[in-house]
């Protein structure tokens, strides 16, 4: 009886993610830059700073400074993603 060949040690075997897991995720395929840009366009920087009071939105705001902060701060990124989902629901209701 022959055993199947082993994969090379240098290539890790990753479990296959089910294709349907991201099917209903509205954030799938969006970059953080696209999310921040859409929020700033919808609410404005002042409105964004009122909803999520962090310095990158309230003091000399820009997409670049926001991305730098959000990539380092998971709790703030979660708030931004949550606000983006809320914005999408708000738009769909209109």
C-alpha cells in the first residue's frame, strides 16, 4: 500500500475557508481607506469626530492620519466599521 506524498515542509497547509462565510459580509472586499473616505463624505470630518471622538477625526483630520491610527488601534477600527455598517443601513432605509 502506497502512502500519499507529504507536502514540503516550507509550504504551510492552510485550512480552506468556506466560500459562503463572506457572502453576506458587507465589509468583504472593502479597504479601510474606502470605508474612512465614505464615512467622511457622508458625515463630514466634524460629524465623524462627534460620532467617534478620536483625535484623528477631530484635530487636523485626514484620510492618511486616520488610516495610520486605525491600523494600530483595533477598538477604534471596530467602531469605524460599525459606523460604516450603520451608515449603510441608514442609506437603505431612505
